[in-house]
C-alpha cells in the first residue's frame, strides 16, 4: 500500500518541481523592447504594423521558434537557455556571449561559471584590448570608397609605442561578390538582389591592400577604449 502511494505521488512531486523551476526565472517585463536588445538581435521594425522582424536568416540564430518575429519570445527563450546548468561550446552562454553578458547586467540571474573552450580560444587568438573604427578615402566624390571600406580594427594590448597595429585583425561588412562580376552586375546584385554579405576577419595589411583609393585619399579612425571583456 505504501509503495502504491509513493508511485501515485511521484507525478505530483515532479510537476511541483518543474513548476518551481519555471517560476524561478525573473520577470523580464518590457525588456524585450529595450533598444539594446533589439539591436543585439538585429531586429528591424516592420514596415506595416508595430511588430519586428530579425535580419538574421539562419534558424540557428534564434532559440525560440518565433524568435525571428518576436523579440519577447526570443528574450524569454534566451533567459531560460543561459540559466541552464552545464557548459560546452553548444551551451547558449557560449553560443551567444553578448546576449548572456547583457541579460546578466539587466536581470538577477544565477552566476554559475560556464566553460566555453572555442570562444575562449577565439578571444585569446584575437588578443583584443580596444576597438578602432577606421574609414578610408574621405572623398565625397567617391562615396563607394568613403562608406564601402569602413571597418573595425581589433587592437592588441600596446605594451609600448612600437606595437605595430598594422598587423591587427579587422572586421568588415563586404558584399560576397564573384571575382568575374562586372561593376554593373555587382551594383544590380547589391541593390536589387540583396547580395549576401560576409564579415571576414583579416590583418589590417590585407584590408589596406583591398582599398585602392587609400593612396589618393586619407585615413582616419575613431578609437574606443572599451576593454575586451565588454565588446565581445
């Protein structure tokens, strides 16, 4: 009799434990409407209506089935995922470190450590302390050069004035065009077909080599002193 009673109470006990875990997540309120969250997830307001649509097309970018069109659903799914125990490269905290850092700054979330080998290896390889916005060929008669070659330079720690920043890695947003495309075909794809763009990372020397107008223009930069732990 006692054994049967234990089996009968087991589902109730499991349900109460699940409910306690579900209700332990903090109330996010209107945090999904925060401009920082909308920017972090690349949401853009819909042309018609008051909704949002994410610019990312990869389903793996969203943790919620409705994440592409629902900032609230994606935020709730992210909070639930990053509070799960464990670690590893496939854990949500490792896949989306910027989301994790921002949400923990906004909400009272448990601070258990997470091991992210791939992310830690990547940040160590980049060895970035500050980020500099570099723009080239500031010449109004050539807007394609003035705006098309802007990129971010990932500056390593400068132990002395002789540190060569020309070897720093860069991040840019360039159209993924075929080498044989003509100027007319490239313009057609870029403006009408929405050519897929890639954010490569390469040394500054290679980036400068890809800017033919640099020698006839000027090069300027806007420097950010944000430490590495804040920009990733």
